[in-house]
C-alpha cells in the first residue's frame, strides 16, 4: 500500500461522522431486508403460532407505538451521547492540550456508540413507514419489528458501556498510556535489527525541485521514489521529513542530474497536508506526551505527578529503542545510494523528549529527580557509547537546572546523589 493511500486512510479516520454514517446506512439496509423477508414470506414466520411467539406478535397500532418509542428515545440518547462527548473533549482540551482532541475524535468506540443510537433510530423509522392498519390494507412486519426490539436492547447496553468508556478515557493515566502505545507502535515501525548505510558527507547540490504548495509532510513513499531514482540512475536528496512544514516554493529535493518527470515523481512521493500526522513521524506521539507533561507543570494545573508519569513512559520508549537501530535515511540499490532523506536520529528523539520538560520543570525536585532516575535506567540497558553520551548530556542539563533553581540544600543534595548514580552507570557504557 502506498504512503499516499495510507495518509488518505488516516485522514478518513479523523472524520468523526464516517463510522456513524456507515452504521446508519447498514441499519437502513437491515430494515429493508427485514421488511422484504416479511413480504416475500421467506422466513415463514407466523406470529399466531405458539412456536414462534418469541418475536413481536401484536397488531399495527401496537407496532406503531413501539417503533415510535424506540425512535424517539434513541434520538434523545444520541443527543445526550454527543453532549457527553463534547464535554469530554472540552475537558481534555483544557487539561491535556488541544492536539490530543484528535485521539478522542479518532476513537472508533465513541463513533460506534453514536452510530448505534442513530442507526437504531433510522431502523425504527424505516420499519415504521411500512406499518399499515386495517383501513390501509393491513401489514405488520413482525420480523423487522423484532429486530427493532433487539437493536433497542443493544442500545441500552451501549449506553451503559459508553458512560463507562468516557469516564475511563478522560483519566490522565489512560490518555498517557494510549499515547505511549502509539509511540511504541511507531518505534516498532521505524527501528531496524541491523544498522543502515552510512549517510554521505557531501552537501546536497544539483537541480532543485520546489514545492508547489505549503503544508506539513504527512507521508513519504521512500520505496517508490527510490525505485524511480534507480530506474533513472540519479540520486535524490530530500530536504524534508514527515512532520516538517514545507513553505510554498521551498526546495523539496535536489537531483544529481536533470531528468524529465522528476517534479511529478517527487511530488507524488511526498504527501502534504494541513496538519502533522502520526503515520511516519515518530516524534508526533512524543510531542503529545510532552504537551501533557508541560501542561501538568503549568501554575494553573500544578500536577508534577503527571509530568513524572510522562517521563516514565518516555524512558520506556528509549529502552525499547536500545536493542534496535534507527534508520539512517539512505536507500541503496545495487550498491549505490539512490535516495537520501532526513530522519529522526537518537539525539533528536532525546531532545524532543526531555528539553521542554526540563525547561518547564526548573525548581520541581520531583520531576528533575524522576528525569535523572529514568536516564539512569535507560543508560543501564543501552550499549552504544554514542547514545550513552547523549543521555549523559541530558543528565548534565538536568543537574545544571537543579543547581540553578533548587534552593533547598537537602533537595539539591538528593538530586546530586541521583546524578552521581547516573554517572556511575553511564561510565560503564562509555
């Protein structure tokens, strides 16, 4: 599947109305099918038979009253469900940041719950229009009405489940864990068992290919672009990576030689959008976690425990990276590099994880101490000296912030002890 198709599918996941619309359409088709079974006498259902009285066996007036009650109650519950969802989104936006709203909107369970209520309403309406009394040439679709009863019971269970789901989904620990799961999936997708080819040292030069429009790089089809470059025997050097913002007219890439059709090939391989996407950007989930921590450290919220929990989850992500290799951004075909593109390296990941938290945690002994402990744990499982050096750089920045902003001597002494413990562990790697 191409990167452009994947980016398109991810955009579809952001549409809150899509799943409910599909469920409503399915319920309408189900209602039509139930009525058809009754008119075609395919099922052989006889409401007067004692062997088949498990379904609806009343008359037209009772059917109309029942279907009207089901339709009116479910549309009311659907409005309540939507209101609860909006309240949850407002709470999440205020406490955890507006960028996390995307996670709630993309939650298929919220969309499915709303779809079930709207689908039951649509099903009841579609069946209700076929019910006719004696004065109208009597017709009562007993099977379809029985289906409406089943859907009504499903809607009752969905309401109870939905309230439970919303109550747990807005819990800060649940949100942090969900974002961390996305980060773990991104790490698994972007790490390798073997090291990649070394990046060339020369500065990119040659013919430039500029962007025709601005936007965030949401996805990049490196395989297709590398295949095109190999076929035309050129080297393509991209200047952007997923997550970068590209202004209009900015040179997207340089080509080692002028080739016809290069602009179309590069623009087809690089998908731009109005907002960043998590599809190929490993820093996307990191930024979400960091935003939760920074908001927790703000004076208005003052929740250092949330920031400490975020630091723990970020440390877990670095421990998952420890036995793996990050891509170098070089694609080789037949022993020759055909595509060179920017990638997120280990230093960039650590900077994205710790810089903003450290800057906003100045004076918070709990968070600074947790950062030193997490860095020590990561250093204990890390075996590459250059990565240990990067961890030591962040530990030096943390202890420097502590020496500058922590006034209590005993608190500072505790942080100094943790820093020395980190140096003892990191010295065994370096």
